[in-house]
């Protein structure tokens, strides 16, 4: 675990003048491959990372949540009887949203004094929000004496974002934060929610996450554009094949090529990315099972090119960072990860070359962009869980 639990407990005692009795953690995540496939009912392959959000606290006898975010040095006092968003302290919405969804499920939720601390980088696509949601859920499970199934927990987190926060997000982030396993990635079917834990313990390689220091820039309008362009491609495929297939998941590359002349260029390229990305994601599972870092790296490179050329969601900084990475000795593959237009890249790097790779990448990235990036080394981590105090 990346957070010192004793330091968190000490901070709690200083702030609340009491000893915490309950603790929970949940990790951030990075997507190894499978980008912009989720809302097309496709496949994703994320892994939990070794950076966590931790909540320590103790239950109260009333319906008040007293919250303190140590990283922000911000406090808030909320009533569980008025489960609404807080414009002054928006970070609390993720915790209140979890409580609200649990109440809707008739689960016992009571007040608590809670301290939140974490080291999941914020605003760069590593799902600090999902980590907070899943840590809050594990905390409430302990104080309430219940436990949700993994898929139910992930769906609850998605509803927090869709219904409580009004954000159009998929289920991947919450699923991997809840269900990740050390030395495994998680292959998730975004239609059925079936999942499989894929061994990802490469003897000679590890993942390096690199932050461009450019906040994610995929606005709602750009996101909705991509969704609509995929729907346009599906409509043409349905017409051509007289098919009921509702999403790009339902079609093959041969299907797409068969009706290329009927389809406008942009919907065609969007569909080509999604269909080929689904294929790459399934191939990546086999590469991981075989411990074939070279094959996985090649699939990551192909994914990045597809995201740049066909889906057009990279940025100058992302393209510079992945290009530098691929020139480095010991790099098997590099790709942007997340929604796009900023955020992070993920790189598969030979363990013996990791230090040199990080130094080279950050130096040449700063030379090319004038920006100071950052790097995080991580093997796949465990998902959310209670912590012993």
C-alpha cells in the first residue's frame, strides 16, 4: 500500500481528537489497452496501480458526515438526511453520492467522522474519483455490516457519477478499483460485465505511467461527438447488413470494410479504431498470459497510432511523449491512456532499463515541450479492501 496507515491515523487523531476504528483503501487505475471501447459495448484491460485513496474514521450516533480531506486541508459537515451536491466542497460529492446510492438500496448508512488521504494523481486520468468512491463504499460496508458483490459495487459507483454527479462515464474505473488483483490486469466485457483476471507479472518488464502535465482536455462536446460518430457508423452497418447489432461491438473489420463506400470518412475511421481496438484488447490478454512483453508492446503501439490517426483523441504533448518513449532502449511499447487530449501515457519497459528510461523520457519531453512531466512505476495492484487498525 502506498499510504502509511499509521500517519493517516495520527492525522485523524490530531483533527478529530479521537482514535479511528475503521479504515479502507482503494487504488487508482490505468488502462493497459482498450480505449473508447467501453461505450461501444466492447472490451477493456485496466489494472489497479500502486497509488491509493485511504479513508480512516469512526461511526457516529447521528446522521452527520464530518469529512476532512488531508491533501486539500478542507473540511465539510454534511447531513445524510439531505443528500445533495455541495458546491462549496465538491470533493465531498463522491462520498455523499455513495451514501445516497446505498440508501436507495436500503443498506444501513449512518454518520461518521472520516479523514481522506491519498496519492492518486488528480486530473490526469488515473481515476482518483473512482478510488474515492470505492474507498468510501468499503468504509460504509464496514460500518453498516454488509458487502456488495463486485459487479454491484462497480455499478453503484457508475450510478454515483451518472445520476448523482451527472457525468457520462462507463463502468471500467470503478470495476478495476474494486476488483483489481496484485500482478493481474482485469479483462472486462463492458456489455455483460463479465470479467477475467489476467496474469500480468512479466519477469523482465514493468509498467511506467508518464504524466504529460497537461490536464485531460476531452470535453463533453468532444466526447459526445465521438459517441455520435460511432452511432452513425452503426446505423450504416445496420442498413447494409439489415442487422439488429446495436453497437460496434457487434461487427467485424470485414463487415466494416464491406460497407466502407456507403460510410463517410470520419464515422468509418472511428469504427475502424473501435473494432480493431477490441481485437487488440483480446490479443493483449493472450500476450499477458504468455508473458510476451514484446507482443503486448506492439499492440500498445498499434493502439496509440489508431487513437491518433483514426480516433483523433491524442494531443501534441501525448504524441511527443509516446514518440520519445518508443525511441528509448528497453521500451517494448507506449500509448496514451484515458480519454485523451492530455493526461498520461502508459509504457511497458524492461525492468533493468526503467531508471534510464524515466530520466531520458522526462529530459527530452521537457526539451520538446517546456513542461515538466512526471513518472510513476507500478506493477498491477490489489483492489479496494478494509484495512486493519
